[in-house]
């Protein structure tokens, strides 16, 4: 028999059966809530990615009151709190143009108003050009657990999201924004998620940072000479061979544009 | 738990559960403007302002909103005073069904509070989260810009239409200009002759923000009218822009139960056993229905006239499933959550069977037999053992002889795919017993009268014990021309005695409702030495999925439309309609014509190219003109109905003007300009222009019938009751305009009600582009009969000897001697004072004609030759729909239809895994266009006067679906030299075609 049906008559619920909602006052409280044994809890920020997929979760921990929504600008650097809304990056005139552009491509305005930078990182989409841009900006994330702060690179984080989180919370992401950037994509329509996208940055020292979407399960950093070895997962929008070919074509284009 | 919100400025405390969405909480408390489109934020129909930011309430936990301010349109209008944004949405004609209008109004508010002078790009971004399947976003964008201007204190823009100068494609100056002076293919563009000489139409036919009514070519012989032909605002706009409860689900009943469907996980399987005991035992579950407890009554689900075309190959619940998504069982419970939980406890034992999905495979020897049940014997299917539901054959002349005589013969095969209609409001129905123990079904349907007749035998009730109410509909596009879920709620109400509500989820709407038929189409065409068609054969394999619902008639329309645009003495249609295991195709706006015209128009282009002829010259040489017969029509009627008795003759056509205007508007001469084709700095891009000729029908002749009834009220206003079904198209407005015109009153004096099988006269429903023409003529006739009674009464009151020369106008009846009496006095006199009678009349109409509207569809594209990505930069359609009763709603039909057609051609497709499960049952993966990525679009109405139509009107609803795919194929060919014979034009498909062509060259 399933769990209780406490809800009122006539209630129409498409959501899974959550037992509790928490709104902690600060990070410490949030971490303690998440650390409880035997309770399957999920973090909710904007809710765009998490709420539709809450199946199997007992309780939610809403981070809306804990802050973490600052955008700090430095010389050739930018630090974003995990709860900065995607739309706030779009609106930030001091942020690099490329970052604003890929933030705009993270979704339509409703989703950008709701979604957060932290959400884009902890629920990574294969097609997120925002994530690809964060990768080329050499992003470093901080994971906070009850045990303390764990800094790591975004690519390290993405390689094993749950393992990296250790039941904690991503609090911020720091970007190195110096140098020249370029971005290009192939998609069915102008605002559709890309089939393949390429984002590149040539930093102040002349080093190349190249990230691709649509060639792996997540956006990934890659060297141009590794592209021929890619075995991209296929779907109906692009076979593996087509995606690899597009990776070559788009990489050539971003390199030419740098 | 309790939460406190500031809801529209009022502090309110609500009790909720941790997992209730804000959408459900708001609707539970009567905030009905926030609507369900999906439960993943895809559609934006549930958008609200949260602390001034537009967010999706369907993916927000109500608890997340605790302590915040929530605003909806319920808080925007004060009594009768609308907010300027709401006024602008009404004025500009931005509202069609209105289902998502409240969300758009809120989006505009968020934008204009931050940005008083937005650019069009900013407006489009602000609307980007709200998917619209109806308007093509053209008028909503205009509405927001207009609202911004008004809020800044500027005057609303004028509503004068732009009148264009007629041009002729046969004018030599015009030809020189478009083909290059020397007329050669590679010649540079000719010179535009100086002003005042013959070919003068100007360049300013480009889209201008601020011009609301569409551009017009005026016919000289149009009678003067006061209400008809005017850009009147929609009669239902206020309730829609305010978000008043109007739709099926905006309705509450005590004791409501919630139904959920259990659908098949297998593409083809026998059900060996169903055990529902555990599901029934679940607290809160009231009924579980399936093949073991519901009578087995054969039917066909397509909402069509009696007798529905055979075969009757469905039952409410079968012991066999024939596609992933097919019905297995349904549950009614105290809540959706309980019903969903109960589905997990229904034990179904399946025997999986091999499945077949492709129509070309399904007819092969040894393919799995989809309908092997004994009832198929004599059921009217052509050859069910080979999965052929129908074989359709029609011939005029003798094609074999024609091919033998032809100078050249060309043959080519085309493939069109499966797409979904995607109304933002999914199917929803609520049923209940009324006080007289009659079953009331409140349902989002295009065909309330067909539903009542068709559901009756399934429920075992006589028609008289069923009442079907059609409230507002949030879009249909054909998918609701079906008796789809009404039998389920009906059965559940009859079993439980309780009201039952069933709403499909977005995924179910994709998988378990209806779609467009895929087809494989082969054209074989013979031409003589001068390029005139001498023989044409169209061979079609139509994929009707596991049930033939609209399978026969969609495919006959494919034949009719595919062999009618061009004159040809010998033509033949040969078609097999094939059962497969894909989700069920049914009716979708266009109904077989978009499939046919993609193949036909691309084929005609290919023939022109092979002959070395200019494509427009070749098509113009062959296309039908006024006086030409549509000789295949009598052979391709509606199955057993044999409804077309005589060969129809074309009575009106503005096609030549449509093509000329389209060429001018899209700057067709750029086809000759090598500079224009390339994009500086982007060597991989190529630009191209394309066109397609479109011709459709207006209603099904001798079958579509509409009724209307009109009565006068004490104040001289009129109730107009129609069975016609406004699904957002504006037909309630257009029908009211017709009544107002005849009765000499302004539009607001007509109170329209549609439709309710107890209250309104019969109407076949909203399909086949019939409402303006058929129901419109019924309204006109009813109004004319009422007008006679008014004139008679006026004569009595004014002591006139005869009334034939009394004229109605300005709410009065005018005698020839200059005296007049108001309609209010006439009403009071006839209702209360002397020889009392109710001034009222009922009329109906059926037509033997189906006058074709014509159009020229033009497209501009940019093709990335390295990636195959096609970017559509401009779409222009010049349409002859006769006299547009309302130019704004007519243009809205074209803009929205073109946008759906763009999706069909460019990016929408239903894709399956090898087991037949749909891979993309969500918006995003199933891509429909957003506001911020639309090409520039423009509409030109080329007026003709159709003698058989009300006030000269023909249809406009479906023709915009016909031309975009072939026009894009034409433009892609113009850009790259490659023909692509399969849609949609997604990057890899185009890339493969370009590569194959490149390899062939080498």
C-alpha cells in the first residue's frame, strides 16, 4: 500500500508525495537538514529543474532565504553566488557579453526568472551553453558541507556531481573572464537547444579553452585535436557521426573568430 | 501546512500540502486565469508574477511562494475598466482562443514596468516563455508595443488598412523587373519602371509595426457594408483578457472524481488478463474500467457526419493494444494523485506481438496483422489481413494514354512525417448527471453534436439523455474533431453517479490523442512540348496508425488537393490507407492537403527545372482559373456519402494577384542577384527565395450543415444561438458581424452563444474551413428572416401599407417617407403591446459548392551549407479568401496557420524508439516556435467576391497550412541547388542531402 493520502478531496496533484517543506534561515541550517539520516531530501532553489523530477524525494529544502545571490566583479574575474538567478546574469551589464548571451540561451524568460546558476551546475544539462561557457571561463565551484568548504574545478565537479556534492550545497562559482571569446552553434531553430555548440576563450597567456555541448552527456572541455576521437551519444537530432563532424566545423569557426 | 501570500494585493492565508504546486493552489481558490498546459513549465500557460517576476506556477511549489506577492490578471481589471495592456490585446486582435492570454498580459506587465520603451526584440524575449499555437505571436507583439505607447501617454495607433495597388504577373514591365531585362535566368535584375508607368507598386509592402489590419487588395465589386469587412474587436475578448472562468476546467462541482488513464507500454500486444482488485481496494478509488467490464461496442472515433466512414475498428476498451499509448483501463478516484497511484495496482498480463510502424513495411507479406479480430469481417475495411483499411482510386481521362502521348514524363517520391496539433489546452472533459438524470458532458470539443450522437451507443443511452456543452476551447486544430475521451468520463459517471473529470497530461496529449497522417507520395507527370500537363498520377501510401478514424477522408482530401490546382486532362489517384502501430493520426488543420501540396509543389518545381522553364511561368501555364472545372472532385467525396454530385466550377480566384503581390513583397528579383545570395564574411551561408501555390476548399459540399437561431430582446438587442464551435478562430465574432450587418445594428447588440446540444441548433462543427461560409450563411438567412419580421412590425407601428421598402440601419427601421422607429420600440411593441409575438427565426444552410480559396506562399531562407542548418528569415502569404468578414481575425488565422506550417516544415517531428515509444513527448525536444525566434511574417489579403459565400466570403482557416513546406523546399533549392523531398528540414537531414548531392556531382 502506498503512503498516506492526507490531501484534501478534489486536490489535483501532479507532484510526487512530499512530506515536508523546509525553508532554512542560513546555510548551516540547510546543511543540517540535508544531513539527516534516513530522509531523502532535495534542494530547491528556482525549481525549474528539480521540481518536475522530485519523484522519490520525501522532503525539500528551499534555499531562498540563505542569500548566496551576489555577483562580484573583479579585474578579469567574476564570482557568482549559487542562488544568482540566470536572468540576473543576462541583465548584468558588467558581465562579459558571451556569458550574458549563453545565460539568455539557458531558457525562455520564465525559466531564467526562476532558474539559478547553482541549479544549472548541480542539474547539468547536456545542451547547456551556459555550462560550456563556465567551463571555458575556468570556473571553480565551492561545495559547502557540514565538514567545511571544498573548492574544485567545475569540470572536476561535473565528472561526478553526486560524489562532488557529498550531500552538501554548491555556494558559488568563480570565473576567469580575461581574454577573447567566441561561440557558435547548430540547432533546429534560432532559440532551440543546440545539437552541437562550441564555446572558446583565448586567455591572457594565450592558452586556449574550448568547450563543446552535444558531444557527451555533459558539456566538456576538450582540445581541438581530441575531437576526432569523440564518440558522441546519438539522438534523433544528430547521429554520432554528424555530431562529431559538427564538433569539427564549429570548432574551426570559433577558433577562426578568436 | 499554512502559507500566506499577498494575492493580487490582498494578504491571504491558504492551507496547502508540501507538494502542491502554486498552479493547483490558485485554481483551487478560483484563480482560473492561471492554466494548465503542462506540469513542467514548458508552455507558460501557468505564468504568474511572483514579486513582479514572471514565473511558471506549475513548477513552483505553493510553499515556495509563502511570504511573497503573487499577481494574476484577476487583479488587473477593476470592474469594467481594463488595464491598458488588456485593452491593447483586444484592440490589436492579439487574442485567439485566449487560453494563454492572461499569461501574455502578465509578461507584458513585467516588461513594461521595467522598460517603458521596449524594442520589438525585448517584447519578443518577454513573451518567449509563453508558447502560442494560434497567433504566430504577430499581434501579441504588436499589442505589447501598442500598450507601451499608450502607457507612455501616446495615442493608440490608427486602424486604417494599407491598400495596395493591383499588379499583374502578365505585365511585361513586371516580368522584366523580376526576371532580369533579358528574361534570362542568370540576368541581373531588371530596372523598376519610373513612377506612374505601368508597373508601379511600391516597395513599402514591408512589415511596419503599428499597422494592425493586414494589407489589402480591394475588389471593385464589393458591396458597401457597415459591420462586415470591418476590423471589429472580438466579441469574446473581454472575458478572455480578464481570465474569467470560461474553459472546460474553469468549473467546480461538489463531489468531483478525477480520472486517469492506464495506457499501453507495448506497440502491439494481446491483453491476457487484467486484475484490478488491488486498485479498487485503494481508499478513494471509486471505479476501474477496462475491457472486462465495459460493453464491446464498435465505433469510429472521428467526429464526422452520420454515417461515420467505416470501418468501425475501435471499442472503448479492447483486449488488444495496438500502439504505445493505447487505452488499457481508466480509474476514477477522489484525487488525481490517488487515481495515479491506483494505476500502479492494476495488474495487466500482456502477450507481446511483433509491431510495424512504417506504412511501406506494413503492407508487405508477412507483416504483423493489426486488426485480426473477427468483427473486422464485413466491417468495411478493404484488406485488413494486409493492414489496408481503404483503397481509394479515382481517375479522370486515361493517364496511361496521357503518358504515352507526353513529350516528357517525370516521376518522383516524397515523404511527409507525423506531427501533433499541440493545442495548449489538452483534451479535457467533465461529465455529471443533471437533476433530470440526463448525462451532461462538458468538453473541449470542436464537434459537440457529433460527440453526442457518437457517444450514445457506447454508453447505452439514447441521444435524448445526453447533453454536450462546449465551453471556450483552448485551441483544437482538428485534434478535437474526435470523440476522444467523452466515453470514458461518461462510463465513469454512470458507474459512480458522481461528476468525473479527465484531463490529458501533455505527454498523453502527444501520445494518446491524435496526430497528422504520415504519407509516402509518388507523382508521375507527363507534359507536352510547351510545358502543359497532359497526364498526372498521384500514388499515396497513407499511414493511419492502428485506427482508421479519419483515415479515409484525410486521404481523399490528399487526392483532391493534390490533383486540383493544375489543369490536366488525364489524372489518376491511387491510394492505400495503411494500419500501423504508431499513435493514431486523425484530423489536423489542413487535413491531407499539406501533405499533398508539399509533394505537388516541389514536384512541379522539379519538372519546371527539368524543362528549363521559369517555375512561376510553368505553374501559371497550368494552374486553374475562373471557369475551370475541378473534375476529380466527384470521384473523391466523403466515402459512402458520395456527396459531390456535379463537377464544381471555380467561380472566383485571386491567385494571379496573390502570386504577383507575393513576388513584389518578398523582392523576388533578388533570386537573380548573386550578391544577395552570399553573406559577407560567412562563406558557408547561402540565401534563397522560394514560393508555393496554394489552393484549398471551403467546407465539405452537401455534408457540412450549420444552423442558427436569432431572437429579439426588449432593448432591441438580439440573441444569436449557433451550433458552430469557435475554437479560438474568431467565428463567434464573424458570425455576430454577419447578423449585425443584416439587422442594421452595431456588433455589441448581438449576444452570441455557442454551443450546447440542448440550446443551439445543430452544426456539424468547426472543421473543413466551413464555419464562416456554412454557419455564416445560416446566420445570414436567420437574420434576414428576422429582418422581415422587424420590417413588418415597423409597418404596423408606422401605419405603412407595405414593408418591402423599409430599411434597417443605425438600430432603427426606416420608412421610405423618412419616418423611423427604433428596434427597441419594435421589440417592446411586439413583445408587450399589440399582436404580441416573439420576433425570431431559425435557419440552416448546406452548400453544394466548396469554393476554393487561393494563396501564394513565399519564403526567404539562409542555409548553412556546412551544418545543414536552415534559418527561415521571412514568410509572406498573399491570400484570396474572398471578402474577409473581419480582416484582423482573417489575418490572425493566416499568421497562426503559417507558424504551425513552419513547424511542420522545419522542426516538428514525432520520433520513436524501435519499440514504438515516443521519444519526444514534451515541448523542447518536440520543438514549436517561440516568440523570440520567429521569422518576419506578413499577410496580404487579396480580395475577390465569391458569389456563393456570405457577403462574398470564402474560407481562410486551413490554407495557411499548405504552402510553407514546399516554399521552404523551393527556397533551399534556390540557395543550394539541392531538392529535399522529405520534411522536416532539420540540420542533419539537410546536411545529408547536400552531401549526397555533392558526392553525386563528383
